[in-house]
C-alpha cells in the first residue's frame, strides 16, 4: 500500500464513518438557542449571541450590557472554556489582515481571522508564519489564547510570535499592549484563556515566504523513540503518530525546500480504501488487532509532498473527534508515551486513532504549557460519536505521573490545586485577572475551578 500520509489517514477515517458530525451551531445573534463546540462535547444556552463587526461595536456592547460574557472563535476547544448562560461574543465578523510592516516582517490581524486564511493573506505582502498547528479552522485569537502550537523543537507556540495585541476589558476600555507597554499583562494576555478581556487585534512576527517538503513513512515505534532527540533536531519539524495495538508508528518529517510544488490530494477511491482497512480493524477485538495492523504497516511505502508552508503545516479536519493533550518534560516524554501505549494494550481499550508525539520550544508566557523550557507534547484522540471519558480517564493519571501540564483547550480534569503546582505564574495571572475584571464578568464555571474562585 503506497502513500499512506497523515492526510490520507484523515480522509480514510472520515470515509470509514468512525467520526460523526456534530449538531449544527446557529449563527443567529438572538438568545434561546443552544451553542455546541466543534466536536459536540461542550454545549450551553447563552441568553444572547453578539457578533460585533468592529471594535467600536464591541466596546459599546460591553458598556451597555450586564452579566457574564464569554468570547468564542471557531469552537475548537474541547474543554469548557466557552460555555456560558450569559452573553456569547462571536468574533467571526472581526477578521482579516489589518496592516503590515515590510521592514519588521510583522502583520496585524483581526482576532477572528481563521488560521487557514492567514497564509493566503500574507503571501501577497511577502510574509509567512513561522509555524502553524495541525487544524486550520481555528481563529487566531482562540488558538493563541490557549497557547496552541505546531511541531518543532525550534518553534514556540503561536502565542510566542505575538509582538502586540489589543484587549478590550469588561468595562469597554481598550488596551494596546506589547513587551514595552505593560510587559506583565503582555506575558499574561498572549495566552489569556479569554479571562482578561476580549482580544480584538493581534500583531504577529512573521518571515519571508517559503516552501516545505513533507516526508511520511512507517517505522517501528521503539526505533523512532530511540533516535527521536536526534531526529527532532535534524528536521525543521519532526513527529510521530504511534498506531495503537501495534508495534509501528507513522512518522512525519518536514523541512524547507526549493523543490517545485507537488502535493496531490487523496482521491475518493483512496479514502474509501483506507476506510475499509480501518473498518476491518474494528471488526476484531482490540487484543487481536496487532498482527493485522503490523502486517498492514509493514507494507506501507513512504510518501512525500511539497507545497507553500501553510499548505503543508495546517490541514482541513472534517472528521470530528475529542482530544486530550499534555506536555511533559522532554526527558520524560518517551517513557510517558510507552506507558500510555502499554496501558491501551493491557486494558484492551477499543480505539483506532493514533497517538501524537512531538517536541516544542520553551517560552516565558505565564500560562503556556511550555513555560520554563522545551517539552514533549503527547495527544490522544477519540472519535466524536464515542464516549471519550473512559479512555481519557484511564490515560490522564499517566500524564500526572510525569508532571504533565494540560493543554487549556483540550479535555482535562485538573482544578486549581493541581494546576498551581504545574504553572508557577498562575497566582500572578489570577491577581492580574482580578484587577482587570473584579466582578468576574469573563468567568464561567470552568474558569472558576481553574482559578480557585468560589461559585
């Protein structure tokens, strides 16, 4: 079997019917209708939805209304960051490239700009983003507010590339902040969870446009882990997707290139073929799948693609799932991954989604998963039409064992006491939040648990 890349995996899972569509989300600004996130695992019934078309409209809204407010981007957070019975502020209409500087290679976007649009907006002005996360439907404000990241030991989270942002507080005050103008608030707000105010503009540090070459192959999981540190430093981006109930992993390496663009997309026939393969996995009990999956993996040939950077780094994800992701110290990453794989096999957990394992550069953001040093990120996934909780409940304590920090936008069960020991600047963030929003207007039940605030 040839060309089984990450994109073909995604196409195949969709065709296999493993991932169900979620309930539709209404775009109306009137209250009384429920809101659901992308995967369907979070919902609420806000009293109103407001989609400002400008910063002035947002300021006026905040000054003339009362009650709780939560901002929402694309709804790609699997944790309960958004749900509210108050006002839901939708940023979809505040999108696009606002200004740019060719000398500094920086560009300012409206907060609701989708990541999938950034590349096409930047290319005509001679700029490109340094890195992107896997899913391209997220808004820039939503992704940076949760310190969402791509792959690569040499690259920060998206939040690390912010050079300035504009924040509207609960009282409608507009704050322009950067490293020189209120540096403490800047380090907090770059990953602010929507708890400090509503971000309306984000200025990003970029670079000149470039092409990337993606190479995919299959290799024994243990072999990849033995050389992971070396490989992560040898390639611009390097990650692995261990196949559960198997001895193998999909491996992805991405490097800059000047080769011509060559990026064929999976055909419907290829997607259907992979769907049939995965259906055959589900037909067997988990404990009996290893020979089948190993045999398939051993027959997969390498594949590659070349394209402009943003078309290689980010992908359209039509197959819906729920996700848990933790970061652990790099030196603990391999052993943590081994224990997760062993637990899935020992408990015969009925899951077909691969895991994801990669390194990300450390930073100094107060609530970043990677504050204080480089770390390994490990993700587990469950198809959206399956109950993810038994699987995630079995795996989450393993992350805790290795001092794991949860991704704020992914499923986790940690509350204030545990998070305080994992995030050294959490207390500073809580104090700053109280100064900016003393009435707690931007809080919901989930954030109160994170910040240790009584309901």
